[in-house]
C-alpha cells in the first residue's frame, strides 16, 4: 500500500511538473507576441473570470452539455443495441462492416455541413453530429467484446438451463464492462469536441457559438478562456464521472 501511495505521489508530481512547464512556455510566448495573438495566462484567467461573473459561462456551458449528453446517449443506445446483435449474429456483424467503415471515413466537418443543409441552423445539428460520430466507437467495442466472450461459458449456461436474463446478467454484461468503459473514455472527450465544433458552425448559442463571437470580435483572451473551459470539461468528465463509475462497476463485477 505504501508503494502504491508513493507511486501516486510520484505520478502527481510528474503531471504537475508537465503542467507547470506548459504554463511557463505559454507565458514566455505571450511575452514575445502581442496579446491579440497569444494572451498571457493572467489575461486568459481574467477573461474567464468575466465569463463567470457575467453568467455567460453557466448559460453556454449548460446548452453545450445538454446537447452533448443527448447526442451521446442516442448514439450510445443505438450502438449498444446494434453491437449486441452484431456480436450475437455473424451476418449482422458483416452487414455493419461497410456502414462502420463509411462512418469512420466521414470527416466531421462534412457531417456538420450536411446537417446544416438538412436541419438549418439550430440545436439539432450538434445532437445529430455527436450521435452519428460516437456510434462507431461504442459499436466496435461492444460487438468485438461480445465476440470475445468465451463461448463455452454460454454453452454451459444453456446446458444448465439458465435464462436469457441470467446469461446477460452474469456472463455477457460483466464481460462487456471493460469494452464499454473503454468506449466511454474514447467517446466522452470526442463528444465534447464534436459538440463545440458543430455549435461553432451550426448554432448561435453554446460554447462553439461563443468561440465564434470571440473570434469575430478579435477577443483572443476569450478564445483562450473558452478553450481552457473545454479542456477542463473533458478532464472533469473523465475524473469525476467515468473513473468513479468504472471503479464501482468493476467492484460490482468482482463481487458477482
């Protein structure tokens, strides 16, 4: 246990050193370039404080997160359902191969443009884009995870006349925990970035739209502030939602 604590402290020191180095480089660059190009950390934090005090941060953050969660939920639900069917039936797995290849090959910006043609400029665009683009991540992990389940376990469950629910509860779901959380870790950060990108082009509200307005008004400190907020959102999701949930589910898996 002592060794584990020491390793965690060492890891934290290394990470803090890296962050300090980034801030130092950022500060040095801001001293050699005008603030309209590279605002200093102080100017960025000042802009961030103004966003907080004015209430703009909370408003835009709320809109972006709602769109991201809705899009992620839709894409995840459809992908899990499709992945389970594809993992169970080889025909469906082969049918989805060209679909997944097609979705993986679409540049996100093209999907945003197509969504703008179909839906105009509104909140549907980021929801649509996120749901489509996170689909392959969840599908691939769930489908391949299902196909890697020990077939003998399922056959044994059939021999002992276990119900479909019991197979799902005690064999399939525990086996899919790692692929599922791997997909969550990959998709969560990407969903935030894709939502902001879609908002930047296709909406007049949200963090992406706020970035557009800051660029138009040449408020580079606000651009940096919104960028910092985006990074913090991704880190917060990973640290305070995904990691604790993963730990809890892995504990549940061992207990079962």
